């Protein structure tokens, strides 16, 4: 299998004369896959039911002749103007009741049966026409579901929400109980009285908000399923995907990933951010976790600057290549861009492309061509199937808990992603290879598991964590875990549910350190923590205490056998110290990566990527697959990469 290389290709933005040049330059660049037609609905179906495939026939023929395969989009991400003019009820409505207009993209209500009907009609026509086209490699279903409109609050959505709630609760009394509607006179006598959580005078019902998030992710997934069902019926042998957006809160990707033939992701870290490579590493590890040890595809990234930040930094020479290898090292077998040719008109005219406005005598183009050649050379060399190496550490990630934790009216404001990143950094800096896992996942293979701020947790999830520790696994549970159940009902009597026994403690009171950080003393110290609480040990050993603040002198970190509790929002030094302490007790002596240098082992190969301004000298034996030279002693400049095969 080749390593896919290419990008979004939007030939409809260009006169036909340009298409031949595109095909020929694609060959020059080593492009072997083009994502075609993502935003082509209005050109494929210019009028209701009238299809115009002639231009796409020509494009696909040209690609085929050039040896470029097609990642053919279903083109449903931006409904054409005639459709929303004819059926304005397809247009989405915000929580404040504003109906969004045409003239941009993604202007559809995910619950609209009309939208889905028109979308699947187009998909059927595309599948029937191109299902056996020799260029067709894969289907690209829609595009970035939920990117702009992840929730719709219109009347159609309200009716769909009611139906979803009826299916879930059976009776309105079931809903009343789950939502705790005795509070603030919210009791419902019938499902007809229920609405999406539209703008309201003050805090909305938390369980209603949570169910609306569940419903919202589900409705987007239903859109995907409707298209996928058509494709699977008409073209059962063609794999399909839809592009994810990393740690994207509105869509529960654990649910989504199961439905794709392979995972793909869009990735736009900020080139100006010195630490962005860490976020990009974490996202790529998430994709590897979601992909279930199948290869995945980096479906979109920028060759250089984007156009949607207040300041759009250009990537520095080599940065795009280094960030791409972060993906390949984590089992991506496709490196794609948005987009092939930089647009001259439209909202993304200043977003970089593989082929820049200024043509081929440019740095970006040269890097694109060189990297394409390199990937072509690697294609036969890198394994095409994934046999993931053993991974030591797991970070529990749960979308439902994310939605619940970041609601308003919580004990404190916590960024869930911030917590995940901080633990990811602490683990990877200690040399641990990390996987993200669902709280219900089999944890038995991991040496250490952290559940950071798993605010909402089912009894089954908590039992799963407890069982892992009971069987000898090293478990780290942090503050604000197991506070509420799946209906957002508080676990009274000290929170944590079954984990109280595992951890040997209960929690008496939260004492957040609003604006007055405290420190920790004991086995593990931490410079500045922003959360404290009153922990009541019931068998646990106190490892560290708060030195100041309302919980001063009380437990901040405890252990109970192999189960650790962290009652503080540890600073980076505190997390690092805790991980070191735990590795010490496990007797796990791992090679530490140098700061700013990634060392990722994938099957037979170890990828070394230097993100530092200063050069780094490789200290591994073997041959560098990129230069053919002995690896040891190779000097990698900033953004330099070596793939060391023993
Ligand atoms: C993605 C999207 C592309 C393009 C790109 C720009 O979100 O899928 O169509 O807009 O961003 O960065």
C-alpha cells in the first residue's frame, strides 16, 4: 500500500485549462490521492434533481490518467442555494433563535429529514455513477461534521430531540426523574413541553444540556450513517471515512470511530506556538487510539499559514514535514493537505495550499515536492499494516464527562482538554507511550492509568477503574472524578462511588483555591496548585499535604496500594514528580526523551523528531531510512527527522 499524499482538490474553482497543469504538477509532486468535490454540491446538482457530472467525469479521467486516485467526497457539506431557498427550514437555528443564512458553508440542520433526503439522493447518484470508476479509492463522507454547526435549536430539532428522549426514557416521568425537574418548577407533563436548551434567563437544567449534547453528537452521526448506508449498499468494497478534528468536543468520536472503515483527521496546530508540536503529538496519539491499530490518514493540514487566526504564522522550513512525521510515526499512512492549489477567490483565498499563488518557484512548492518524493521512497519500506508496540500508559478520555465537566455552575472552571494535555505531557516526558481509552475499556495491559477529572462516571466505569487497581494496576484518580452519575446526579456521601474503597478515602468538601494558589509538601511537591479539597482518609496513606489554603495540613496526594488520589490541580512540576515517584515504585526505568525531541517507536522503527531550535545528535544504533546513513551521531537541525531501523 502506498503512503497517500495529496490534498483537497477543488477544480471547480478553476478554468478547465488549469486542470491539465494540475494533473501534471501533481505527478511532479508525487501526489497519489486527491480529495475531490468536498464543496461541489451546487455544481453537481445546479438545480433540484438535475445533475451535472460532466465536469467531474473529466476531472476524474485526468486524475486517473495521471495515476492519482480519488478520495471522492459526497459533496454534502454545503447545501446549494436553490435548496435552502426552496426549503428554508433546512437552515440551522442558534440557541438564541437566529436562523443562519446561506452564503457560507455547513448551513444545514443535522436533524432535518429534508436535508438528509436531498443529501442521500446526491450520494446515491454519485455512488451509482462513480462506484466502479477506476480512479475511485475511497469515499470522503461529508466534511468535518459539526465544525461550524454542531447543534441546532430549530423546531425540527426540537421535535427530533423529543423523539430521542421518548426512546431513551419511555415515559415523561422517567425524564423528570433523570433531569431532576423538581428543581425550579421544571416538571414536565408531556414530552411536548420539552425544548432544546435554547437561551434562557439563567442556568439551564444540567441534565437537559447533557442530553442535548448526546443528542447533538448522535444527530450528526445519523447524517453520516444515512450517507454511509447508501455507499455501503452501492459500493460495498470501497472504504469510507469522514474527517475528524482532533479533540473535537461536540462529537463523541469513540462512537464515531466504530463506524468508519478507517479514521482520518484534520490538524492545524499554530506554527507560532513553540509547544504546538506537543498538542499535535497528543492528537496523533488520539487518532491512533481511535483507529484501533489500523492505519489512519492525516486528511488535512496546511502547507504553511491558515487564514482563520487573528495572526496567521507561516510554517518555518521543515516544520510541515516534521509535523507530518509525527503522524507517520503514529501509524498514519496518508499525509494530505487543505488544499492542492491555493484559491484566488472565496473565503479561503489566503489559506496556504500545496501549490501557492506565486507558483512553483517557491519554498512551499519545493518542500511539497521534496516531501512527496521522500514519501514515495518510503512507501515500500514502511510497514503497511499496524502491529502497535506495547504501550505503557493510558489516559481515560470520555466525551460525556467532558460535556458535563465544562457546563456552567460547576465548583470551578476546568478545561478538560487542559487536564488531558497536562497528563499527556507528564507521561510522555517520563518516556511513557500513551494511549487514550474509554473509561469502559479493557485496562489490563497498561502499567499505569490516569483518570483526570472524570467528573461524570457511570457505576460501570468506576467499577472498571476499581477492578484495574484491584488486579494490581497503578491507577491515578484526580480531583473532580466520579462526582456525578450519567444523569448528572451527585454521588452523595463523599463522592467517588466504588472508588472510595479503592482509594481508601472520601471527600468532605471542595475548597477551590480561587486566585490564591497553594503548594504541596511531602513525597511529591508541587509549586502551585489551584484546587484543593478536604480529603478524609479511610485507609489511604497520605503522601503529600497542602501547605496552605483552606485545606492546609490535609491530604493532597494519597496512595492505597497501587491506587493514587490527587486532590489538587498539580502544576507541571508536581505532575512530573508524581509520575517519577510512581515509576520508581513500579521499578520502571524508561529512556527519557530530551526536551523538545520526540522518540516514537513504531514496529521496527524509531522516529526521532527534533522540534528544538538547537541541533540534536541521534544516539541510536541502526540505519536512518531517510538518508541511508548510520543513525548514531546524525545531527538533526530544528525540525530534522530520522527514522532509525535497527
Ligand atoms: C477545515 C476544512 C477545510 C478548510 C480548512 C482550512 O476545517 O475541512 O475545508 O476550510 O479547514 O483550514
